[in-house]
C-alpha cells in the first residue's frame, strides 16, 4: 500500500494555516522535512504540537495540526510517534490522518500489523470524504484483506474515490469494468475511460490498462 503525497491534504479544502503563518515558509519547512532535514521537522513539530493539544481550537484545526506533527515524524521514519499523532488527527475527524494511520497498520510500521485496522481506518477516511481512503478501502475489498472480499463494495468505494479524483479508485473502476466484476456489466469503453483518468492522475495501472485497451 503506497504512501500519501502529503501536500494535497495539507493545503487543500480549508484554511489550514493560521493568520500569522506564512504559507511559503510552511511549504519550505515541509519540503525540507520531507527530504530528511531534521531541523525543519523539529520546527514543524514545535509549531504544531501545541496546536494539536490546544483545547481552545476547533476540532478541524486540531486534527490538521496533529496530522502535521505526524507527517514530520513519518518523514523521519519515526513511525510509532507518527501513529500516535495520526490517531489524534483521526479522532478529530481529519480524514487524511485516518487514511495514513490505515497505511501504518497495513504495513506494520510503528504499530502491530493489522489488516482489519487498516480497513477500519481507511474506510473512516473515506466516510470523511478523503478520496485516498476510498481508493484504499476499495483495494482492500477487492483483495479481501482485512475484510471479506466483496467486489460490489469495492466498486462502490472506488466510485466514490474516483469522484474525489483518487487515482487508485479510478484504476480499480477500470479493472472492474474491464472484467465485468463488482455487479457491473463488462464495458470496455468505460474501463478505458476510467483507466485514462487514473493515468492522468498518476496511477501506472491506469496507464497500462488504457494502453492495453487502446491497442485492441
């Protein structure tokens, strides 16, 4: 299960940064931390951990702050600490925190490996409107990992994920339409359409599927 590209959930959707924060400075620290700059990671943690714990802030703000702290730990492969703060972010309703926590449980990084918990947290992320979580729970239902294999549920979650521009969700739709699985009739035209969207969103499975169908 691949890792999240964090920029999207950190900067999209809501006013995630406080009035006195510099978005440019935040992104500079974020990118440096992503490249294993320890001081930049420490700076993010020192700035956002107090906000994660600040009871005067909204749950949305606290959830975001907790997830930023988790990201900083995650980039430095301190997965136990990352899991703790992703859990806090998830508890505050931050969908990306739930999705990333699901990945940690799937891989067994910083926590005891559990496909069941991976499924639970990625589904919660999807329920919170996080497209990546929808794509991941669709994948788990397709494979029967942590949940009973169910192609109809896989299709449903993949559709929601693709509607939210999740590449994996679109790719799974392409696979299901190509094979006629998940309660849908085989439809090569729709399969090609969804493979194409998945490819445009950066999913190699989509590019391979589109090329395969386009050559027939």
